[in-house]
C-alpha cells in the first residue's frame, strides 16, 4: 500500500532526472566536438558519459525489478492481478532485463578504460530492443498458445488470489453468510413477534419530506432544510427511528434589497434548530408529525431538547461571517420584532488591525476593513461548510458526501464518515472510475454545529492506512472510546460504503474459481420505480432483530436487496439475497449476507412495483387522482424482513400541480401473495393478516350541480375506500354498489372538465 508506490515514483523521478542529465550532457559534448562517433572524442567526455550511462542503466534495472513487483496490478488476465502469463512470461523477461541492465552498467564502467563511444550507444539500444520484443512478443505468444486453450486450468490459482484479495480490499473477508428459509405467508404471529420492527417501518420518503419541511417549517424564506437524515433515538425506553433535518441559513434566499453586506456577513450569521419526525406517523392530511418543531424549538421529549439551537457550521456553503460585532446577530423572528443573540463560542479569528487588513485583501472587499460595526474583539468565521472544513484539515481522507445531524445533551452535532482508500492493494479488483481497490470506514468525524470544533475518532484501528496516518499525525486522531456515549450511540454504517460493497459482492460472492470464471451467478443491486422511472434501490435503515446472528433485541440495521444480474434483453428481478450492516455496538460494522433458497422465487422490488401497477383498484385510484389535477408520486419501496415472512412497503404521495407540498395519501403494503392500499400502514397491515379493517367510510350525497373539484376528489377517495373495505370483507354486493358510485363520480368529473 505504501512502499511500492513510493519506490516506483522515486525511481521514476530518478530515472527521468538521470536521463535528462545524460541527454543534455551528451548534446553539449557533441555540439562542442568533444564527443563523436566518427572522430576522436576527449577522454574527459568519454569518462563522464560512461559514468552517466552506467548510472542510467542501474536506475533502469531497479525500475525493471519494480515492474516485476507491479505485475500484481496487471489487468491482463481474466481477473485483476498477476495472471499465468504475467508470472510465466513477463516476470522472467523483467528478471532478464534486470540482469542485462546490471551487465550493461558494468560494461559502461569498464568503458572508462576502453574508451569506446560506440559501446555506450550499443548497450542501451540492445536493452531497449530486448524490452520491446521480449517484453511484448513472448507474453503474447504464451497467452495465445498456452493460456487461452486451457484458460480456466491455467488461471484458477490467480482467480482465487483475485477473489480473496478483492474481498479483503473491500472489507468483505469477514462477511457472515446466513441461509434463510423460504418466506412463508404473513401471519398474526409474525406481527406479534416483530412489533418493534412494525412500529418503525418508514412510510415517509425523505425526498418529498424535504419539500414538506421547507413548506411547513422553514418559517422564513432565508431558512432552508438542505437534507433529511435518518437516525434512531431511545424515546420513552424504546428504540425509535426518526427523520430529522437542520434548519440552516441560506442568505442567497434573502430578498434583493435585503442582500446587503451587513446582512450577509454580520447580521444573518447562523441557522436555527431542527425538526424531528417519527418515520411511520402522519397527520390527518398526510403531513408529518413532529417531535421537534418551530422556532424556538418545541419538543415532546427531553431526549430531543435543544438548548443551543444556533447553527454556524452546516451543509450550506455559507459565507464568512463576523461575530461579536457592534450590533447583535439576528436569531429568529419574534412577532413584530426579532430575537437577537451574540456568539459565545470559541471559534473565529480576532479581527485586530492587521488581521482585518489581511482578510479584506483575501476576500477582495474594503467593507470588512472600513465597517464601523467590526470591532477589535470581533471574530471572523470561515470554512463553515463542514465538508469544505474537513477537506482543509485532512485532505488525505475521503469523506461521505452526506453528513448527518445528531442531537445530544441539548446541542447539535454533525457526524461525517471518513474513508481511507488506496488503488494499490495487490490482486484487488479496482472499483468504478475512481479505480479504488481498498476502502475502510476507519474514521468518524464529529463537528459541533455551534463552535465548529472538529474531532477525528479512529473507528477501525486494524486498518494499516489509518494506523500510519495516526502515527504521522498523533494529535489529530482520538480513540473511538473517547467519543461521548451520547454521540457514539448514533454512529451509523455509511450508505455509500454499503452500496460499494454490495456492487463488489454482486460478483465476488462467488468464491469458487470455476463459478467465478463462468460468471454463473452474477447479481446486482435491486431496481425499483421512483417518480416514474426505473432506478437502483438505495440502502435504507430500519429497526429489526437480525436473524441468524444471535441477536436478542431490535437493532438499527442498514439493508440493501440483491437480485440476479440478468441481461438487457432478459432482466431478472427476483430477489436472491439482501446485505445487512449492523449499526449498534458491540456489533457495529458486522456485515451479514442473507441468502434465499435457490429453488424458490422470491419477488424483488421491481416485481412488486409491477404488481402495484397492475392492481386494478390501485391503478384506478391513481388515475382518479391524476384526473383531479394532482401529481401522484410513488415513494421508495422497502423490503422488510418480518420473522419468516417478507412485506413490501411503498408510500403514495399526492401533490397539487399548484403546490410544492406533497402529502402522504396512502400506504401500499404487499406480501408475496397479496397487496393492499390503505390510509395508514397499520390499516394495510391489518387487512393483510385478516384483522377486520376499520369501518368503511360512507360517501355523502353531493348535488351534481354544486360539485367542485375538491369535493369530487374527496368523494372519489371515500368511494374507493368503501369499495376496498367491501372487497377485503368479501361483501360483493357492497363492492358492486361502490363501483357504480365510482363510475358516477367519474362522469361528474368529466362534466366538470367540460364546463367553460
């Protein structure tokens, strides 16, 4: 990981330097007639040139030896790394070239006595010819006439090296495998035994939820929710999954006249508070419920109380700000006036005369230097975007692009996952465009949202890369045990890392070289439909009791389903496995691959999506909503393991074409043999297990002449729910009546559309 890349770059630089020196020296000697093939040459020029050629050949000989070592990164064979041809043909050629270079260097030194200029030109030319002919022709012949007729036999050993090294490079060597039985029909016992999982099934999709937060909780135009995060908190003694977002300041959204230098840099300096919602509850209109909301923050539980709500450091690319200025900072709107505050943290650089002058030059403005509001004890804060801040501190780490917010002891913190990576892990297959073939989530970074304090914690001390970094920068890293317990309880396995590992595992779950060579069992990450387009399922968090690993209680788990790779002409969407990462200590980071029986077809997300699209009642209802002028968004589909069963959950959002406020209107829940849609997840689940659903709503009589679009939409929803309830009960007479009512309402809708 370290030594070979360093030696290669060092020897390459040395060879380039010696070669350039030799060429310049020989050129000068030729121009000055001190060196010539046909005429006499001076002794001094010959000796000098002989020494340079000897040095050049010795350095190149070392380079050839390193080239032999670098065969472990060869892409020639059926798998990355040294292949049969590399070991049987290329390596002997490099050994011969090393010997030839040493012999040539000795001859060049002997030439100090012989003083033959032609000898100095013949030796490098001979080595160059041998390297070009033998280095290319011989391996090509071996590959074509020895390897290709017997490729599997010749490459088996090297394929195994590639499999083992790739799994090691991507942290899959310690992966646990668990064989699952064929899923059974959902029973009431499955429901009773997994109540904690069901209580935390996420029916809120973070993408429309972000829009809803910005509509309902931004309070003012200059506040924005950049992202929605998912985490877990112990609320009233129970582990509960929540969605939360920071209310950050966006000065770009200030009105035109409000975007003054004073406002952007001295007055509007920070965001304020956060919102937190349960993942599986909504209000009567489909809006999210709140554990934390409003300004100043109001909370329903002390665990989520926020005593220091100001956010000076966050995800928005904030400008530099000056705190402790003459005037107070804006904090939040308060009736007809505004609440103000003054910064009480430690961050920032004091703006004395010289600092103020230098920062004015840096930011290209005289306003900072001339402003009367900037006092000698005022402080300037910059690099307030947390990813930019981390990049300035430790650019040798790779950072997860999605930081997440944590509420702990009344303060707001950001946690960022940091990776150590390399593209020099022997035999490991490079991944994607980055060509990385080694990755570890070895560092967790915590940033205080108020004062910008950054702390790096070692999450994987077994990683040799991070051990080297910790030795090089001993004051930068702290052991993970030093992280406060309240923060350590919120460490998550990174979504980006699990997606990378799942992609690698799609090929490298095949550990038998013969199976790997024939690509008999290729997988891929499952597909789903989102916003009308096919897309790859993203890793998702859930609370469950992981089977097959001795777990006795619910845990926070990151899950990603896998399907066969198929082909473009013949895609395969049945689910063959799912990859799960445990998030809670002491099992943090443990990966488990849950495999389904090969002789049983388990429906994958895309197949369930097709069932939803083909369901007559669901399709009819979506058509009615669309005809009423609403956009229908089918949210992310989640596969939820539930005891010996599987359920599939997909939220259905409705958004008016004139509004950016999506509302959760229905929840679709499916099993392997049934599918229902209801107003809530609990209602849908009750229908699936045969529990009597809530009483069906009745459709109020609506005079045809007085119909409005809103009334029609409501009536259509009620008629559909009545029909669905009758269908679940087996009341076919009532079902027929409700279908007739639906037809009548559709006709009324058409009449309304034809009115001038």
